[in-house]
């Protein structure tokens, strides 16, 4: 299952620095607008201690984590929907991802240019979201025009779509995101074909800077206003220091934690270095897409598989191979912790913890599954 999150934001808010930290890739992160012309793509493992505990349990030869694809999209500016900056190209790049991560600057630093001359997180979000709304307005208007002939002759599908498009148009005319509306399964299926930007789930990365004037640490009114705005929107967000995470990008495991601890001894870095923002960001992004993980484990390989929440066992099997859905007979399922606590598959079976499940079983996050086909 291919999952992608587009990193967007105004120029110079730390998008490329964050991308470097996420993917450990080297892309330009200079202090001027439009440094990133073409989107860079990085495949990022989802942090999951359960996977490595299972790998150790099975003494496996190979361990494969679940992944999320992050796409670094160049800075969006006011007027992008009308072609300002490199707007049309950027909006198309956003259209191709599954979810959006808006990076918002919450630090003041005279050495880092702000495209609007001053730091105002809520205003920055409103600029970005308005451009997405304006782009969707154009898409919806064109579609309404294109189906008028079918509507006039009474085509049922066209009439349904026209009603749906009017619902979208009203929301967009209010300057609001389409993902804030309730959509039936049928409505969501139809509107998905339009690839509307504001239908995508959005999360926010609030980027601070070690040694800078961080709004959250200053108890600044702008930060209080930002949190109130995000709470009202029921939006998911993570506070992160992209620069710190970039400093730590080349370190793994215990060495990474030692470096983090070393940074915390410096008072100017302490607050920013305390949490592993990258891990939290990846986990929230994974959750944002309404995904869960199940596992397969054995001596040859232990692997995390990504599926949508609510998938039945035959559908979950398609993550491994598309044939599994049609050839599915049954699945043996045990919860990962029950398996580890039992010490072996045999002991877990004796305790009745390994269950035989059929086609109607809904796979749960953390299940260890063996498919029978």
C-alpha cells in the first residue's frame, strides 16, 4: 500500500530541513524562497517497537517496517492558485499525495527571512488553506459546468454528482475546507475522483528553533491563538524543532539518544531536544491516514503490513499479495503481546490465544497473522 504525505508551507518555515531529518536525504535547505523546485520523495519507516520485539522473538533474519512516503513540496505563496510563484506546479504536487503536513513557523529569528515580514502562525495557515480552497473552487466550478448536459437530460449519476458538487461549492465559498464536512460512503467515492485538495486530511508541524525566540516558550499570544485555532478545527499537530532533528538525523538507536541527551545539557537546546519529534510526527501522520499495522513473523522475516482500519482478513491479505483475497481460506491470529508473553506459538495455542478466523474477521492493530490459502 503506497502512502504519501506532502510537506507544505510558506517559504522559509523549515520544510526542507524537516524533510532532511525525516528521510536522512540531502536536499537543498537554503534561506531563500523557492529553493525547492521539484518535490523530493523519501520513504520513511514507521517507528514500531512491537516489530523489533517480534523479530527478536522469532530470531528472524530480516526485519521490514511499515513505511510512509514523505514528499517535500516547494514553498506555497499567496496567489499560488492564480499561478503566483510556482503555484500551479506546487498545487499539482499536493494533489498527488494522500495527506498534507503543513509546516508552520513558531519562532522569531531576524536571520531567517519570513516571506510576509513577520511571524503569525494562524495567518500563515490561513494563507495556505485559502490557496487550497481557491484551487478547489476552480475544480468544482469546471466540473459543474462539464456535467450540465447530463443533468438537463435527467441522468441519475449526474444529478447525484451535481447535488454533491453544490454541497462542496457552498463550503468552499465560505472559505472552509471540505474535509470538515460529513460525507457518506457514496459521496466520498464520487468526490474522490476530483482529487480535491481540501478533502485530504491535514496535520500541522509547529516548527520551533533551538536558541531562537519560540512563541510557545515565550507564552506569546500568537501561540495561544494558534492552539485555540487548531483545537477549534479538531486538527492534529506536533511541536517539533526541525533543526535539532536534522542534527540528529545521522544517528540511530542508543547513539541518537546519547546525542539528544548531550544537546539537552545546553540550556539553549534543552526544550527543543527533549522529545523525539520525528517519531511522534511519523506516528501521527500514519494515524492521520486511518491506518493500522499487522505483523507476520518467522525465522526468515518479520514484517509490518499497512492496512486501512476496518479491513477484513481477506482484504488485509492483499497487502501481501492481491491473490490472498480470492484464495483466502482462513487465518491464524494472535495478538503480538500475547504471543511474546507466552514464549512460543505452541504455548500461545495451549492457552487458546491463537485463534482461527474466517472471512468476516476484522484485523486489529497489533495482530500477528498467518494466512491459509
